[in-house]
């Protein structure tokens, strides 16, 4: 089985153009491909995970990845999947986020000896002359066709700004520049990027001729990745300072039964034969499959040592009600009023709930416990002395824990 066939078997490929050519390029290690990452935060999250794993798989098969950091497109903002306009960021914030991305990507992609490239589209987008863009690029785009693109549909309901309308042109221009500067002949992206990517292919063929070997593949990347990358309290980050290895492990340990095999196929590097055997598993065996998924992905992101710790902590947590490496929330003096802190503030400060109103519902539904004892009163309070020494374990639901300690 070639790498292209393996991507199909793992359920990664949704649509392709020029499939015979793409199959030949990928299977014979002749693809120079790119995936774009807009630096809208200072950490990648699991919504980017599928793209990173894909780049790793293709590089190991002899292909050359280009990680395109969207320092230029981030100045505009991608309207795909949005009902409102993205917040504008400063140049300094974008640059900081780009540096954070570089560090995290290096865990997945080997950038040594020219085996992969990391480039920033700010290098060519920010110096463009507006009139030149209109003449050289804009002339190749039909406004009528652009308005039918999926990436604009949600924004059309509330009003699409001219700023965002240009995003497709900018992304298309990225592929054109990567093709000319680095010989990039493939682009990958999520299914909500299909229109943008077709624009890039069309631009290359119109400017350089129909025989230009520019092709696109689109993956079920963003629709699946964004769904997997969200929890009740926000995104699951790859930065251990934002999401601890234990929390990261627990997130994957708690995936739905219906999703565990799909995640194993798409995101882990376990042999397909081993995963196919798990198709027969049911009941308690699915919990074992979830443990395998959580361990493999935590090892991939945070290393084997942290994966071992997280797994040991999770087992200790459910066997003994405590764990040395569970996530910790620290309380400072200012968190207490007259030496006390109420349960709703505590739940919110610990990150177990996104708001006090969510905390109120959790308590009223009987889903909150301190040191194994259910908290039934939404007015319950705790003193500083309660958290002295090793602290106390606060639980929300069956699987979400924090050790509460004093600074």
C-alpha cells in the first residue's frame, strides 16, 4: 500500500483534483506540498492536529512539506466558518504567535537539511502594490463565482466586508508564490477551504499555462479538527502551559465511543492492521482503545515521559481518587474574601467551568465534589486553611479534576 492509499484507508481524503497525478507524486516522494496556519493565537490546538500528522506522514514517505505561517493573511482574517468578523491583531502579536507556532511544529516536522520549509506569507503579501494586485491577480477572479463559494456563505448573512472578501485572493496568491519560489505542486486544507484552494490552482494555470502542474487535495481537516478541538471550557492547546499533558491525555481518553476508531486511524501512527482489529472491540474494550489513543497522541505532542506520567496519573485518579500529576489550580490571597472562597468562584478559578452560571448548574445537578464529598449548596464556602499542605481535589462530573493549592 502506497502512502496515498494509506491516507484513503485512514479516512483523510475527502476531495482531490488530478487524482492520478497526485497519487504518482505522493507515492513516489515527488510532492512539495504546503498547508497554511494562520497565527490567530500563541499556540496550535488539536484542530491543527490532523494537518500536522498529515505533514509528518507525507514527509516520512519522502515528500517535502512547507509549513506556511499566515503572517500576512492574519492581517485580514479568514471568513470561513465565521458568522462574525475576526478581531484585528497587531503586527507584534502576529509575529509572537508565528514564533510560537515554529517551536511547536518542530515536534512533528523535521526542518533539518532542507527536508521541510517554514515560510511566512507576510514576506510577499505585505509589500504588494494594490494596483498591481488588481491588474495581475484580480483580473483572473470572477466576483460572481466568488460569491457562490462556501467559505463566504455564513458571512453573507450578516455582511461580508471587502477586507474579508480579499482573503480568497490572498490565499490563492500564496499558492502561486509558493509554486514559483519553491516548486510547490500540492496544497492541502480542510473541506471549508476548497473554494480558496481551487482559486489558487486556477490562478497558476491562468498565469502560467494550463499545463502547470498545480493540484489540490482537500481533507476533512477543519470540520473534524474543529469539532475535536473544542470542549465546554474552550480549546485543547498543544502548549503544555495552556493545556497540561494530563488534561491533554484526559481529553482524548474521554472521546465518544463512536469517534475512538476514527481518531486512531486519522491521528495515530499505529498500523492500520492493529486498528482494524479493534473494530471488533465493544463495551469495556473501547475504554482500552481510548487509553491507547490518549497515550499515543500525548506521546506525539509531549513526549513519551509525559505520556507515561499522564497515563499513570489517570489510572491512579480512578483507582485511588488522587493523582500526583493531575492539573493544579493555584489560589492567591486576593481570591479570598474575608478568608473565604465560594464554590462557584472556585469552580470558575480552577477552569472546571467557563462561568459561574455553568458552575451553579453543575452543583445543582449534583456533579461537583470536594475530596470525594458531593457539594450540594451553591453558597458553600472554603477557607484558606482548607487548602494548606497538599491541597484538595475538586471534581466536576466523573472525569474532570483539579488539585486546588495555595500559592
